[in-house]
């Protein structure tokens, strides 16, 4: 029964992002805060990637990060459950350093290109679209070379900015992560599916046998989340101040765990 529910939720997510794929870049490409988040993630990755690394990208979407890392000289194999998203990626590809494949991150055992890879990468909470994240995590060791690295960008169970919405009377949004044991209902392009939240401790605990943490940063812990997009344009000086503060404190507790997202990197032992 649980397997049926998992497959059903993943199919709904695939349908949702298939519907949104044609307009995805238009919707999010010009957002100041989304661009801030993407640059932060890329900067984190750039410090870890060796020259000419092979990267397995999960939930690659329309391929904005795929193109960036291939442009930096890396070989990228992009995967996503949404054929529509990968179709948009395919329209952009002009490099032999990029390949792609429709595959869910909970089905990596059936991945056609198993590597092994130097780096596994998942951006912007794609992995939050499952209640069975450990299935994906358990597959990482076999897909990575010794000394390989995994970098995940995930939604934690507590977000400072979101919780502060209680003072605006938005109680349901303020506390939705706390009580999301069975996932929360999300809506994209008119399709509903469920998302779950995972603290960094869940990742480190799940991977402790084979991996060691080498980096943990909060993302939008001091800078507002992207759904507060108007903040960056309405208060540009404050926004720049908050970016500087987050850059200084991003790896310090508690700021590395209370953002809208966190970036965690782990290295494979041996």
C-alpha cells in the first residue's frame, strides 16, 4: 500500500511539473531572491568540485544548473521524473558534456548511467517531494566514487521567516512544517501532491555509515524567502544588508539550520 501511495504522489508531481515546464523559466528566471539562492548554491558547489568532475544531477528541471556546471567544464547527467522539464532542458543543450534521463530519485537502482560519479547534486527541494527520502539516500554510495561528494538543498522542518508569519495571523502557514509528519499538500499548475520536510540531522543520521559532513549552510535564514519577492525591490538597502549578514553567518548555528532551505554536503568515506 505504501509503495502504491509513493508511486501515486510521484506521478502527481510529474504531472504538475509537466504542466508547468513550458513556463517554468519565465515564472522564476527573473526573481531576485531565486537568483540569489541559485548563486549561493553554485558558489557552494564550485568550492567542492574538482576540474572535469562527473555530476549526477537529481530533479534537474529545465536544466539551468545543468548548463551552468557543464559550462564550467564538468560532465553532467541530468535526471528528473518530469518528461516536460527534461524536454525544456533538451532544447537548451548544445554541449556533448550533458546527458539526460527520465528517472525518479527513488528509483536510482534502475538508472541507465550508474557512473560512478564524482558528485551527486540536488537543488531546490526536489527531494522533499517524497516521504521515502531514505530510499534515495541509500543509493548514493553505490553511485559515487570513493571520496565523492553529495550536495543536497532541502527544506527543513523549521523556517524562521515562515514561523514569523504567525504575527500576521497566518497560523496555518507558520506551523505547517511542524506538523507535516504525513506531508503537506502542495499545488503546482492546478495539481496537488504532497511534500515532506527533513532536518539536516535526518540526512547525517541516514548517511553516517558511509559519509561525513563537510558543509552545512542556511539558505534564506536571514534573507527573506522567495515568496516574499517584493521585499528585494521595495527595500533594496535592507535586502543588501541582510544578504551580507547571511553570507557572514550562513555556516553558524542556528542560522545554518533555520532557513527556508539548507545546503548540506557530505563526502564518501574511503
